[in-house]
């Protein structure tokens, strides 16, 4: 079996446990190079993770003949730039989520990879995690009858930072918005995976607490092409931490958490059934294995540039009439 040799652009926190080791542990996969603009940090990451090469220049990594495919793990503002460069080099790209700042950039990335004849994958790894696959099985397999609607509820206490020390996730010019873009994208993509594409969406976004420029509350309603409807509230200045995704059908409901390891619950008139399905140590590894398998011609990956573009489109629709307090 051929081995897919990977390079990583942007070896930050997400690559330490969630993703980076997955490229080393997936079958038919090898991590051979990493890049970070800070050469000291790039070298440190390579030494700690046993990676043979490190770079401080992205183009050098992209054009390394020993790198077959590139994982782009930088903030969203640079995803388009790096994806186009990787496509021009004729190499597959695996891009962190959200895929880009907006759906227009996503379409440009898809078009560039299509023109270059190279695959484009996006790191919506819940599509491959056993716990989420169990929830999908219950919803689509008839355990709750005919699905009627979906409720999303995510709240967190306010993050307060000095204005000159805002994390990139709270800076719209880098993240595309606030925490909604970072966190809601996971939920919206999973719903796309379970229920198919959204036909229309409408939302309201506002900055209520005034701690930073990005929106800190978003409410939305949307409808899938199937006719299933959904409502969601994402609040990042609440007194509590809460995380619930609920599918309600004609004969029961399925509830799970998007960002914790709480068990999946199935509730029907006959009672409550709990499915405790733990996550693997490196949560991106199952999806990375799908990517590797597709590149080796022995499988396919469920998270592509096309599917991820739909998630960005939904977020664009929800934030279209964004206001700030």
C-alpha cells in the first residue's frame, strides 16, 4: 500500500491532540513536515511529535516533493489563500473548519481544486465519529418516527479579554464572525450530514454585552429541502454553559451534545434509552482515515469542499442582517 505523506500548515493547538497525531496513526498515512511562521515553534512541534521536517514558509512546504497532501490548520482568513496555492501545486487539501470566511470564498476554493484536478476535504470530523453516527442512525432509522423539527441550544458565559488581546475566534476579519462561526458550523454541518441541505434560512445576530466587536448572540430559523424545520439559539454572554441538539419526531426524540461527551439519549413513549459512545483519543483520526482511504483509492470521505460550502452558505444567510448593539 502506498503511504500518503502529509504536511501541516499552521501547527497550533488543534493539531496537538485533535488532529496532528491522527495523520501519524491512520493506516497508509505519514506526517512528514509541519510549517509555522514562527520557526522556533515549528521546530519545537516537529521535535515533540517526531516529524522529520519543519518550515517557516508555507510555499516551501507546499512544494516539497516529499509532501503528497496538505492539511491547512490556520484560522479561516487564510484558508482560501493556502487552498488555492495547494491546488495550483496539484496536491489534495484538507482544510480546517469553518471552510472559509464566507460561501463565496468556499466556491472559489472548490473551483480551484476542481480545475487543478485535486480533491478538497474539510475537517468536519463529527461526520465520522461513532457517537454522532449513532445519533444519525437513530434519527434516520425510524427510532423517533417521522422527523418533524430540530432544536439547537448553545450558551456559554461571556469571554472577557483586553481589546488588544482578543483571540482570533472573536475577530471577524480573521474568523468571519464570532464564536457562532466557530461553533455553530459544527452543528450546521452535522445537520447537513443527517438531513441533507438547507433550502432557506433567516437569522438575527447582535452584540449584547459589548465585550468585543463580533456578534455574541444569534437566533435562527431554517428549513431543509425535505421540509424538516429547525430553530437555534447561540448565546455567548449567558450565565450558564448549556449544549443541546434535539431531533423531535412523530414518535420520540433524540438528544445529544455537540461539544461534550454526554451520552446520546433516545426518548419514546416506552422510556429513555442511553447510548454511551466515547470519542477516540484523537477525534479527527476517523475522518482523516476516510481522507487517506479516498486518496489511496480504497474508500471515500463524507466531508468535502462541496458539503462544507453548504454550511458556510447557511451561516451567511443567518448573519445576512447582522446588527451590533
